[in-house]
C-alpha cells in the first residue's frame, strides 16, 4: 500500500495534534488517576505517530522504538503510577500553584511561543514530519509547565513524562528518530526515573502523610 | 422561476423544516435518556403535544413585571429562527445568505440570550436572578470559544459565509484539507453547543427543582403561550447548533444544487445526521454527571483553548 507524501504528512500532523490535545486534557484534569490514563493515551498516540513515520519512511528501527514506547509508556509506567496512587490518601488535586483556566491560557501562549520559535527553522527542513517540530516543542514546554503548576509528586512526574514524550516526538520529527542505541538508553532511563519517582512518592507519603512536594522546602527536625 | 420567488420558497421551506424538526430533537434526546435508564419514556412526539397544550393555556403574568417580560418570548423566538435561516440545513443555499454570515449568527443567538437574561431578572424572583447571573457567566465564556472556532473554520474555507463554507467543503474545492484545525474547532464547537443549549455537563434540562439549574430558573415565571414560545426557541437553538456542526464538519449528502431530487436526498440525510447527533447528546447526558458550577469555567476554558489551537494549527500546518 502506498500513501502519497502529502497525505502522509497530513496524517503525521493529525497524530501530533492529538498528542498536543491530550497535553491540554492533562493540564485541565484534577483527578490523579485520570491524569495517568491521559498520559497512557498520549503515549498511545505517540506510538501511532512513530509507527506512521516508520511506515512512511521505511526505517525499520523506528518500529522498534515505537514498540518500546508502547511497552514502557503505555503499559508499565501507567501501571506503576496506578499502584502508587492506590496507596495515597488523595484522589484529586484541589490546590494548584496556578488554577486551571489560567493554566490553560498560559499553555495556549506556550503553543504560540513554540510556533514562533520554530517558524524560521521549519521551512529549512525537507522531511515530511517537519511541521510536527513546533508541536513537539509545545509539548515539551507544556510538560515543563505542568511540573511547575502542580504540587503533587504524581502529577509532577506525569509532567516530566509528558516532556519526554515531546522530546521523542521532536527527535522523530526532526531527524526520523535517534540511533537505536540512544533510544534504548533513553527508554531505560525513563523507566528507571519513573520507578524511582514512584518509590520517592511513597516515601513522601510515609514521611509527611501527603505527597505535596512543597513540604520538602521546609526543614524537619 | 424568478430569484425572488425562489428565495421566498427557500425561506418557507427552511422555516417549516426547522420548526418541525426541533421538538422532535428534544423528544428524541428524552427518549434516549429514558431508554438508558431502563424506562419506557414518553413518545418522541411528546414535545409537539406539550407545545400544543401550552399554546392553549392561559398565561399568568406577575403584576411586577415590565414590557420586557412579555416581549422576550417573541424576541427570543424570532432571533433564534432568523439565526436558523443563516445556517444551511438540507441545501447549501441558505435563505438569508445575502443578509449575514457566521458572525451575525453568533450575535443573533446572543441577542436572544440577552433578553432572556433580562426577563429572568424582570420578575424579581430570587431564582430568576440566580439563573440570569449564571447564564451571563456561561454566555460570556462560550462566546469567545464559539467565535474563535468559527474563525478557524472560516480561515480554512476562506470565507465567513456559512453557505460558501459548506458548499466548498461539500464539493471539496478550494479548501485547505488539513484535518487538524477542523478537528479542534469541532471539539470546541461541540462543547459550546452543550453549554449554550443547557445540556448536561453544564446545566440539567430535566429539572425544575434544583438549586443548580440555569435555563429553567430563568423561565420559571413563564406560563402558557409565552412558555411554549421559549421552549420552542430552546429546541430551535438546539437544532441550529446541531445543523451547524453536522453541515460544517460533515456536509456530505447535502444538496448542492436546487434540483428537487438532490433536495429530497439532502433533507433525508440532514434529518438522519442531526438525529444522530441528538442521540449522541442523549448518551453523553447519561454517561456524565453535571459539573459543579464553578468547574464549568474549566470546561469552557478547554473549549476556548481548543478553538485557539484550531486557529494556531491553521498557521502552523499551512507551510
């Protein structure tokens, strides 16, 4: 089956647009477990995008990266996070550093910023995925913003993972993916980071009876 | 056939279609909800009987009200109906094509909402005032989202005239066919439609006895033919939004010429499409709980951002 480059490029754009859409859903979502589900959904869209790019360009190593993303980010990490959330005494985040409507507006501004930054670079590219670069940068910025705006360790971790998704999309968009050995290293790092953060969240819960990271800024005797 | 007679016929046809189809949509949504709750439910044609009954009843008007109270049902009904004439239904030729575009549509609907808010305050009851204040919050938040999503669509089609937009999309000519802006605008417009027509995540249309009601609180003082007009206008507004969504985002099957056969097919397809959307709304009403009033801003914030993203994507992906 052959897809014309124009249609292929549009499909990639559509998939990356869906990725960005889930970012906004994460910013607007207060329930912790729903945030994790949305992250799993976003990773599933990422798998779809990567598989699409692999199919369109015929680079088999992107399939492997997509498969690993599916295994680690759609299945393992959400499971680990769900386990962590089960132990917590909070189900939803009521107090945030920045409230939801303001956060959404800031994220809208971040998308515009990403667009203006990548605007001079994109026409220089010749890959069919080049338009996704703006979206990838926007996802990284929104993930970063989520880490700032939220107080609970779990949602901060989700923000971190969203950033990582954005980086993966950016690498796929800009260069059709990094060398496989680098991808493998990154996946391993992300998995370990998620596991460590999960353990750290549990310790936080035990020490302070809360997963609010602002407790860490004050000294405890 | 001279153009004047032709457009008069079109106006008449569209008025008849909108007026007959709107109570059916309301009845259909109620039926879907009833079936989901394992009830038999009233017939889908029950709203027609309700309207007929209300038109025969004697209206009771509070002595403390001013002319706004009695004028509002007529203004609301007329403005919603004229908004309906700006939206393509079964043919891409809208009757009031020459008179206005989507911006006119948005503000015709806003005119009706404005008078309804005034009428809610007019009777001086606490419920009416509360309903009006809430309606004002929601209307002010939906308006930017609706305008932006409509601009996103207008940009892809290169025109703000609904007739042109739908015609071009139906024939797939001269359209930037990138799906992302359309997708975002569709999601935004759907949320706006739910909020504007007082559907479940925002308002509960099935209650008269709840502190959280919005639309029902404003019309609490109305009775008889005035209530009938307001209910019918609410149904019309639903029909207008559903036609807008169905025809702008999925215009397939709509009549692009004025030949009788294509118009017939267009009419059937149109009724099927909006009935499908009405069923979808019924399902949503059964699956989701009503949001707390102060969380509605979150939902409408999402709608606004989606519409904004639709606009941005148009520029990002144009290259």
